[in-house]
């Protein structure tokens, strides 16, 4: 908008005119700061002081910010939300256009007011002189500067108005596109729903036809087959367990009978050998009492009345190996001895030191294996964890006061002794470990073992049965052999037995 050209007119006036002009200027215009006041005219020609108003953000920045937000959200919103956002944006753009029109009208009013004010100041300048004339000149300069700023502002408003019109047309077009997309999506969704309904109806119809096509005869055959299957299962559940239990009872009875026959046969052999020995040498005073089967215990007893008392004497036990040579059983120095798995298939001999003489007694035959022991050991080896309940009778050669039950665990790599959650000893198989039957005598020697975990720690353990004791020794020696360790008793020689 072009600013009308203003000219300066100078008139000479008297002293009365000067006073009247000063009064008019001082009443209409206030110059408290020595320059033209920086105010603006609001709606209804109201004067608004800039100090009383807050800083107004330019309309261009507001439109640019909202446009960027709309473009960013356009990718994330659904079709329906996008349509609603475009409609809101269109209404906002309409409001901005209306506001721009109002500002344009207000700008025209401001131009008129400034023109009038310029004319009044020009007329006043001709009526005053001196200092008031200089103030009038300064006021006129300020009015002209304000007119220039107003012209620039009008140019910005015209540009913003054009941008708002572009945005409004863009939003209107986008709203129409969103409406079309929404309608297309709705039509596609309805079509998919109709297709799904048709497919479901078709499947239901096929199922009904299939059900109606199956005849009653086929249903009866299926029902009869189900009854036969149920009857077969019932018969299997009723009869199969009883047959298995009967076979187990029979096997158990046969095992017991074989064990009794074996003991009887060994006893007869022993008696026969004793009779032959008595016939050959009637001078022998002592003999061995006990069965030649693993799990029993030998005791040296007098054979005839009047034999010397040997209760305070020491005895040394030997294994008679091939060729007639003897192998010392280290630690077996009592009058009683319980064979262990290493003694199977060998004769046992005891030598008693009686004053200056030595008396020798020997078993009638080699030690026989216990019935079912090998099978029992094989069943234990199939387990993942092999444990035996034991009682500690001695520790490091001293009597153990507590008679509480411990757990003796034999693993494939190590042996462990524990009580509840507390581990007493846990050692891997090594050359320093020793394990054999208890050689210290006593009534429970057939159920006890000597275990040297390491050089400074040893135990004497009593098992619940002699079978568990011998099975534990055999298992430990098999696992140690797999680790290239020969697990024997203290002082024993390494050989292929047991």
C-alpha cells in the first residue's frame, strides 16, 4: 500500500495562537518520554498500550508450526482420524482467513487515523513556535515512521493472507481425499465381510451335508469298535499285572531255593573235607567255623577239648593263590575274618602264633560268590545315583561316639559321605584312596568296610546288610577301574580279583 505524501506548511501566528495550540496538543497528545508514543489501535478504535499486552506470536509462525504438525501426524493417523484432523484444520484456516480480513480492515482504519493525525500535527506546527514547534516536528517524524511500519505490516498481512488461502485450499483438498479414501476403505471392508460370510455359510453347508451323508450303520460300527477297544484295555489292565507279579513271586522262590541248596551243598563239602582231614591228621587242634560263601564270617575255634586258649593270641590271615603261594591280608590279625569280593575263588588260611609254635588252619574250599549278588550290582549300576545307609563306627582308628545314620554315596568319579545336608568327606578316585572289608574283627565284620578317603582321613562304616556291603565294594572298584585306579585295601597287592 502506498503511503500518501505529506508536506510541511509553516504559518506565522501570534502569542495567543501559540497558547491555544499548546493547550490543544497537550490535551490530545501526551509526550512523557520525549518521543511519539508506541501504541496501537485495537478493535472499535481502542488504544492499546504495548506495555499492558503480552508478546504476540506472528501469524506466519503459527500457521507454519500447525502445518508441520499436521504433515507429521498425517503418516501416523488412520484414515478416519486423518479426515477429522483435516476438517479441524479447514475450520481453523477459515477462522484465520476471517481474522486476516478483520486485521486488513483495521489496518485501513489505522492508515486513515494516521493521515488525520499527520494533518492535525501539521496544522499545529504552523500555529506554534520555539520549543513547541520542535516537538511538533518530532511528532510528525514519528507519525511518518509509524506510517512506514504500518505499510510494511500491511505487506506482511497480504503475504500471510495468501499463505492462509493456499493452506485452506490444501486442507480442503486433503479433506476431500481423506473422505474418498475412507469411503473406499469402508467399501472394501464391507466387501471382505460379505466374502467371509459367504465362505462361512459355504463351510456350514458342507458340514451339514457331510453329517447327513454319514449313515447310521457306519455310526454303529464305530461305536462297536470303540466298545471292543475299551474291553481290550480293561482285560489288559486286569490280567497283565497279575501275570507279572506271579512270575516275580516264582523267581523269588527259585532264588531262595537255590541259595538254600547252595549253602547246604557247601556245608556238606565242608563236613566231608573235615572228616577227611581228621582221618589224615588227628593232631590238629583248631578249625575254621563259618560258611565258604561271601557274606559269612570265619572264626577260629578249638576242635577238641583241652586245646590251648587262643583268645589273647594274634592271627594272620592269608589268601592262597595259584601255585600254593600265599598273599598277606594286611590288617587281618583277629581270630575272625569276613571275606570280601577279592576273596572269591580263593582259599583262606589263618596262622596262629601260639607261644613258640605256629598253628595253621585253612578253609575247606574256595570262597563262593553270594547268590544274586552280581545281578544286584548290575541293577545298581543302571541307577543315576547309588546311595547306602551306613553308621560310622570308627574315624581315624578311634571309636565314633554318634550312632546316627549317614549316607554313603558311590559315584562314577568320586565317593562321598554325608549326614543330612552336611558333607563329611568327598574324594575322587586316586591312588591314595583305599576301600576293603573291615579286617578288625567283631560281630559286624561281615557288614562293615574300611574306607580311607585320603592319607589323613579314614572311616569304618557298618552297612544295613552284608549284600549292601559287598555290592558297595564291587561298585566302587568297578568305577575306580574305569578311572584307571586299582582300589584295594591297605597293603594289598594289585591283582585281577574282585
